[in-house]
């Protein structure tokens, strides 16, 4: 695997590099942690405007707890993105899993463990279908997952007759929203655990490095002996499974399920992943960056809502963030190209 580094590759570059100071590269550090700094500035700004509300412990508990489902969904989306594919079906998968769980519990009296197990098996099936279409048949991931997502929306409406189901198990509600650790509901901590697990996967395991390798250049990876199809298929299945888990958590946090609720998470999940790729490890989708991006976005939206902004500001905020994130994600690539050209 070839990597782009800042080390000089020939004598001419060594001589040019000798004129530059060594040590900490402040520009690189600034790019790595700019989003974290921006998050801090957002907190300071809105805290100065409305300290009584924005800086209260209750507000921060709400900020962290309210985004548990989005965090899980965005982390699941990372898997196909890292390996070079898109998954537009994740939000539909979440909505389908949520209503499916509610129907199994409320209408068919399934116990909670059995109902969750059936839903997760359903998530695996969805992932296998996506994987077959994308990897097996070679259909573009954008088209394949858009189609499967639309099918899942139709299935959710069909099995529920368009109705909302309440009466969810109190155990699930407690585990998702009522039980707390350090004042924050357990749902947030599930996201923290998944963030750490994925960080370990990408940073310290051979599988994670192969996934990154495949995402950078699938053809070179294949010629190097990496089982590209298996890795991409596994990433797609993993994303579907995590989306189903997010659906289970969403049902618990809401205490009910609706066949269309949850679809609105698609844009925020993409915005968080792409914005997260501009921080911590710029130019690479990474779990810590995604974690920071999720709560940067909701901190800004919450501040605007406290100041009296209309509800549509949330969509504007996520849309602008996604476009800006994609633009910023191009900067490291352009810098690498200039470096190569100079060499």
C-alpha cells in the first residue's frame, strides 16, 4: 500500500524541504482540530447570548441524549463510505426496523429479546440484498440503495397500514431513554461505545486498514491481493445492521413507532460523515470526526432555536453543512496533488 507523506522523496525535494522549519506543523494541526475549535466557539457564542438556558446542564444533557440515534446511523454509514460506496437506504432501514419492532411487540406479542433479534436478522437480510446488488451485480451503490430504500418505505407503510404503534416495552424505553449515566441517557453511551469500537477497527486492525485501502483505490487493492468484494460486502451488511440497531434505539427513545418517522435522518447522517472527514484525520472518513460533527451541528441548531429561529433552520443548517463539508474535504486532496506536481 502506498501512502502520501510529507517526507521528501528525492534530493531536490530534500533541499527544498531543508529551508522550511521542522517540528509542529501548525497548519496541519489547525486543519485537524478546526471543527473542534468551531464547536467550542459555537458554545461560547450562544452561551454569551443566552447563558441562563444554553449553558445549563439540562440543555447539554438534551443535546447529547437527543442525537444518540443520529450518531449510531452516521457511524453505520461510515462503513460503506470508507470502502468507496454510498448507502441511501439507511434511514429507510431505520424507519422499517422501528415499525417492524413495534408491530412484533404490540400486535404479535413477541418478547423484547425475540423481537429485537428478528429485527436485526431483517437488517442483515437488507444488507445482504444491498451487497448483492452493488458487489455481486455491479450496480452503482447510489442507484441500488436508493431503490432498496424506496422499497423499505413501501414495506413499512404496508405492514403498518400507515398507523402509529404505541405500547412499546417499558424495558426498551428505560434502556434507551430513561436510565442515565452521568446525567445522560444510555442511548448516548451506546454511540460512544460504537465510536470507540470503530476507531479501534480503523486504527489498530488489519481489517480496518484494508477497508481504508479499498476505499482509496479498489483496483490497486485487488491487484495487491486484498479481497475487495468481501470487504465491501461486509461493510454494506455492517451498515444495514447498525441502521437496524438505530431503529431499535429510535423506537425506545420515542416510545412508539411511525412508518415514516426516521426518514429525516438521512441528510444529517451524510452531513455528519462528510463534515467529520474534515477533522481529526482530514480527507478520511473517521469515527471521531463524525462524533464531533454530529454534536457541532446540533449545538448550532439548538442555539438558533433558543434564539427563536423557525423550525426550518434545521434543514438549512444540515444542507449548508453538507455542501460545505464536501467542499472542505477536497482541500487535502488538492494539497496532495500540488505536492506531487512540485516533486
